[in-house]
């Protein structure tokens, strides 16, 4: 509950930052809309119509009031609300992100735990090296290389898009076609999602393996494997949950970049076309929605914390 | 890829828990370990990191000697494969890819170092003031720190560059303004820890002014871990700059690896060399500075294991 109240000023702060950005940006929106050589009277009328003649603090209040009603701006190019446009594209992005995150979580936690159990083994060293590489490789470049190799060179996967535009598949064939298109983008995403999860898992499990209760469990005659899975891993879950929660912005960014390379019809393509068309409503709305998502994710992480750890729940 | 906040294992603990806590002992350890540079030099990770970083810096510094060709000039016919004449081939306009890769190092290095330096200054000032002043000022500044933590760096940078126009200055500014959070936390806890130490209290009792205290006692003892932490910003900043340039939001007047990859995207079927080499350069440079940063942090911040911090 206390956390919930703390989140409010953060959301407020994020909206004010967004508003300041829009207003501090060079270029007059009215001139952009009405053309450069309209007469002064017309400009004044437009200003009044959009409330741009009022003092700045009033404009901020109007903006915040609209935000409360879910109005994050209007895309003049698409003649629709920015939120509507974004929500239209969101499912396509989630179609890549959710499976990628699921796969990355499974890989990250299992390999991280194994690496921790056999610290400094060949497996551990390989995993750590792979993590370092995964941290350094730009995901859009990785996507290009995957595309070069497996789509162009070997022709195993389709090059771009979400489905085969030439074929008119139905039912299961259509699903399989989309799945086939999903493989390369998901591989690219998994590659960059895994390192943070694996690294934190490894560190947390190693830390827990040093604890007294682990030695006690071993002394009671429990097997190494059982101690690892039943005791060390559950207690390492908290930092793992945190890292997944705190990486959500990074994951969206990765997704946007991967979509751009594979011409996947999601938020990435929307963002790119918004940049090209100078459709700032879309860009700022996306920024704000993402900030709020991150704040929500932090909240959820805290909740999960209190569920997993009774000490946090009882506020000690 | 790169983009969000550094992930510190202790982040949660650091944000929730109050002042000193771990402080004093950590401080002692840092001093004690100052002599053991040998340990740093004996770690293969640190050595590889150092070698790659030095290579990166040398290429950036000597770009005009290594590749005298202007990366924007038309040096050959379009789409030449890699050959002895053009080691890494030419692009769609016949520009030399090798020259681009070499000169692109300058842009990346500049962005990385500028962002890390600026976030170091902002973080030290905010954290230092918060720790030293305490009370309401501390509360308010830490609130700001929290806010900077929830703003998504990549998208904020993207929005700023899209609204204010592409340019390295804008990019460095917005990245620096969003990446000082960890530095501020560490600077703050460092100041809190040192403030409590007896010799500082003694100096205070002897009538030394707060400012003098800050300068002569507190800062020298907190700066090393903070600098180490800031070094982790370099790789992340390089990756974000490359990502934005890849989306066409880079500075059009300077050659950069991201810009080359943006250009390569249209010709990916035709000229693989246009994609492969600039990306490889990014990966090597970021790997180098990350490894070095990790090693520095193992050394200076043994407690706050900053895992995967380059993002």
C-alpha cells in the first residue's frame, strides 16, 4: 500500500517530464499545422482552439487532466488518438516479446543455476563468456547477421514480415507460417534477454549456497541436487524477479530494434514511421506509456516480493 | 542490446535501506586494497578488457593515420567486395567501409566517455549533496533519483532526439541526464559512511569548515568507487547511440557505426560486408569497456556487485 502511494508522484513526474519535452521542443505546432504563411488572425484562432494561448501552468493542468482520462495526445497524421494507434500495434510486439521472455527466463534460470552449482567448471565459464558477449552485441546487428545467415544464405527461414504475403494460408497452416516467421526475431531477442537473467541467477544461487541453512540441509543428508532445487533456487527468486521486472524498458527497446530489422508489423515499425513522419504524438505517448509500465512493473515486483518473502510482508 | 538501467543485485537493498549500514567497513577495505593492483592485473578478464579498450582508444585517436580516406568520400565503385584495395569493401555510394569503421570509433568513444563523465559529475554532486545535507534535501534529491530510474533511457533519448533534432550534443545530454542514478546512490552512501568516521568528526570538532571537510576528507575517499561505477556507463551509452543512429536518428554530419548499419539495412541482400563489420566493431568496443568496467568494480565496489551493469 505504501508502495502504491509512492508510485503516484513517480507517474506524475514522468508525465511532467514528457510535457516539458513536448513544450521545450523547437518548432511551433500551429505553424506546422497551418502552414508557414498563414495570417496572424488565423494563427491566433488556431491557438485559441487548441488552448495554446493560455498560460503554461494552465496548459499543464489541461494536459494532466486529459492524461487522467486516458488521452495521451492525438496523431494528426493518422487522425486518431495516439493510444489507439499504439494499442493496435501492441499485440504484434507482444507476440514476439512474451515467448522470447518466457524462453529467456527458462534458459537463464536453469543455466544460471547449473553454472552456480558447478562454479568455475567448463559450463560455468562458457555461460559467463556467453553472457559477456550477449551484453556487448547490439541486438539489431545480431538480427541482421541472423537474417544474412539463416534467411539469405541457407534459406531456412523467411527473410522479413509476419506472414507470407503471396500464399493464402488458412487455419493451422497460417499459424505455422507466422511461427516460422517468428523464429529468427525471437532467437535475437532471447540472446539479449538471457544475459541479465542468467547473471543474476548465478550470483544469487551462489550467494545462497554459502548460507548456513544450506549446510544444515546437507548435514541432514539431503542430496546436492535437492538442496539446490528445493532450497537455494527458491531463495534466489527475489533478485531474479527484480531483474526481470526492471528490464522491461530494455526489453521493449530490444523488441523495437529487432522488429525494424525483420520488418515485423509491431511497435518498432510504428515508431520508425512516426519518426520519419515527425508524428510526435505517437513518440511521446509511447514514452509515457512505457514509463508508466515500468512504474507498474516495479510495483508488481514489490508485491511479488512480499508474497515470496514473509519478512518483507510483515515489514521488518 | 543495451538499453536500460544497470542491474545491480543490491539495487533493491540499496534503495530501501538507509544510510551507513555497510559503509565504514567497505571504505576501509577499499583503502586496504589500494595497494593490490597486482590482483587486478592478474585477472584475465581485466587484461582482455584493458587490451580491447586500449585498442579502441588508439583506433579512435589515430583514425586519420590508420585510414587516411575520408569515410564520406567516394573511394571506389559501389558494392565492391572486400579486397586488398578496400579491406572491408565499399558501400552503396562507393564509400570505403574500413574508413567508416575506423572513423566511427571516434563517435562511439566520444559519446561513451562524455556520457560517463557527465553522469559521474551529476551523480557525485546529487549524491554528495544529498548525503552531506541530509534531511529534506536528501529526501527530495533521492525522489529525483527514483524518477530518473523509471524513465526508460532508450525511449527518452529517442524522443528527445526526434523532437530536438539529431545531434551528438542532444544525445549525450539526454543520456547523461538519465544515467546518474547509481552513481548518485553510491556517492551518497559513501559520503554518509565517511561522514561518520572518527577523524572527520574530529576535524569538525577542531573547527574545520564543512566545505573543507568535504574536499579533504570525504571526496577523496568516495571518488574511486564512483568513478568505477561511472565507467560502466560507457558501454551502454555506445550501444544506445548506435541504436538511435540505426533508427536514423544519428548525427548526419559524423560517421558512426549505427549510421553505417542503418544504411546497410537496405542492402542486406546485396552487401553483407556493409552489415557485418560495423556491428563487429560495436561488439568488440563494448565488450572491451564492459570487461574493464567490471574489473574496476570488482576492485572498488566489491560489495555492490554490479552485475550486467553496462546496460
